[in-house]
C-alpha cells in the first residue's frame, strides 16, 4: 500500500509541474503498446499455449521413455500441482471479444473456436485434478474466490460447448466462410477444425466410460449420434486430418529431441519395458522405428540386431541407480537416434489424431454404444494408420537404422547400421494376440494398440487411458515412489490453499475426504 501511495503522489506531482493538458488516464497509457490485439494473433498464441510436447514428464508417467540419471529427472509419481490454463482461457474470451469488436457477426470463426478451446482446456484441467473452477472463473476482480464446479458439471458444459462449436462451424462453412486467420495447424481451414471438434468430443466421451449409465451425461447416445451421422458431425478420415504440431528448423522451432541435445538425452534416458515389451510380445515392427536394440545383447551376446529379443526396456519401478548402471552397460534399448535425434525437426507431434479416433470408436462399439458398428474395421484402421506414420509398408521391406556404438556424429548416415527387414501386415494381424477377438479380450487389444499408437503423442492421454482401464499394465517399485502406487490425480495449485481456502477445502471434502491426495479417486474413475 505504501508503494502505491508513493507512486500516486509522484504522478500528481508530475501533473502539477507539466504545462500540458493531458488527463491522468492519458498519461498512464503506453503509446508504444497497441490498444487491441487482433483475434488472429490471440488465436496463434492460444494454439501454442495449448500444445503438449513430447520428451517430458508425460512420457515417463505414461511409461514410454524413462530417466536413468537423477540430475535430469526421475520416474516418480509424486505428482504436484496440475496444469492450469486460466490465462490462456482469458485470452480465449478476449479473442472472441476482439472478433466482435472488429465487426464480425455473433456467429463467427473465432466464436466457434473459443467454444472448442473452453471444452479442450477446462476438461484437460479436470482430468488432472477433478473438480475445478469453471462457471465462476475468469471474472477478475468481480470474484477473487471462485467456487469449484463438479467434474460432472465440467463435462456436461464441455459437451454443450462442442455441440455449439460444431453447429456454428457447420453453418459458417455452409455459408461460404471456410477460413480463419492465425491458425498454425491447418492454414485456417475451418472444415478441418470441425473434424477436430467432434474427434475431441469422442475422446471425452470415452473418458467417461465408467459413467455410461448416467442419464445426465447420456454418453452412449452422444457417441451413437456423432459416429452415426458424419454429415452433421464430420470426423477425421485419415492422418491428413491430424491436429499436429510441425517443427521448423529455419525458425529455431526444434523437435524436443534433436541433434543438438543428443549428448544429454541420447544416453540419459532409455526405453521403458511397458512399451518395448508390448511391441516385442506382439512382434510389432514399430519397434524398429522407435527403438534401437540393446547393444550388450547384440555386441556381447551376439544376438541379431533385428531379433525382437534384442529390444529391451527398463522396468519403470527399478531403482534409478540400478537403471543408470544397466544403461551404461548398454543393457537397454534407447530411443531410435535416426528418427528422433539425427535432425532438428524429428516428427510432427500429434495433439488429436486419426489413429486415436479409430481406437476410440472401436472401443465405443465394443462397449455396445453403437448398434451395427464394426469395431474390427476401426481397430485395423487405427493400427494401419499408426504403421503408416512410421513408413511401415503393409507388405514389403522396411529399412531400419541403428546408431553404431562409438560414433560421434549422430547426423551422419554413415554412423548407422542399416537393415532391410521384411514386413507384412497380414502376417502381423494373423497373430491371435493381435487379431480382433471381440468381447473383453477385444477391448484389451484395442487399448493396447491405442497405447502403442500414442507413443510421443497426445500429452497425458496414454496415462489417462491406463488410469481408466488398467491397460497396459504399468509397473511400480522404488523408482516410481508413491508407496508402490500409480498416482491417480494431480494436486490443486498451492495458492488455492491460502487465497481461496473455503472453496478449496469444500472441493476436497466433496471428493477426497478432505485431503489433496494424489491417490484420491475422482468422479469419472468411480
């Protein structure tokens, strides 16, 4: 308060000593700052803020890619605060306001996209923490202590936003308005965004699979309405529709793993057995694209570099010191250097994609949410879309590149051993462990293939799917902490305990017995 009064006194003194006629408000305006940020620039920023990158904690919490050196991190499930997107959501509202202020009609591309982002970001926070502030959030000085909305209410509202976004995008496209400025994903094509809206909605419906009998949510009916009416609710039809973040070396927009950080990430992390073992058990050629063989088995034990037995991941629960020693002895597979480290741009990072959609539709049909639907067709389409992302042919030869030990230049092709490996989707699919079996076995197969397809993509979605279904089996131990348990939720931000105490405590009492417990079971998991 003292600083504010001093600043006010100084400003009054300046007013008294100047000979100009400017008002107080005019003197406090920064004339070098634009008065209004256009909606297109706000959209660009929102898209970048909502993007989820690979090579971080999401990957070891999903048991794909593990730290083996504690200086750079660990593999523990000692969850802290969940992610918050309230600043981004404030910009979503501002984007909508700016479009209207610029003369756009009530139904316009930015208004439709605003509803998509509200559903996308509020549900993301809820999936991490449970009940969240939604209806009273973003009111500024009007309400400094917003109450929490139930997780059920968040999803009910999200479905309303997505229904509105789909309807408004459909109307805009039908009227000839097909583009939006500021879009980094589709070059402004609203037809693509309408597919994203409905694809996200199916993802969120699957998140509520344990609540399929709740009449307020009406999950099976919503699912059937969307999948059964592609004219009203267009969905992604191929990987060309993926909402994917593309890296560009010319703008220093590098893939998180790249040739410049190979020295740190190339050996300080190794593959997880949860991911690698599933690939090798299924004799899945995707292992050749994403991993390298354990060099100890190849160089010392003289196993074939292309034998599935030569690919080994570490148990996520292993003590980090033991894992570090084993990694140094080359007992584990590492991330494929050719695909992920040789260049600066890696691969596009899929945020919401076609392969995931296929498995979500297959799961919904398997659960009986769409009469007459063919789960196997969607299941096989999902596998083939994932294979295609790695340039694996349905029948032919795949060229695998494995980094040669002792090499110093990860960018030089001469430092890779090359193997031409015969590949056949028909042979792969004929395996009883892969061919869709229907029933509970078929459901497990769908979920396993979804897990494989989401490697390095879709943020925490692989973890959320495991948390909901138990597939695939995650392992625990000294290295994962939390008393041998996989944490079920993130905590609320620390500031809530002191700045919004009453509502914070009420939310905990309503959900987790009064404790901000990372092992607490949220509504959608009950």
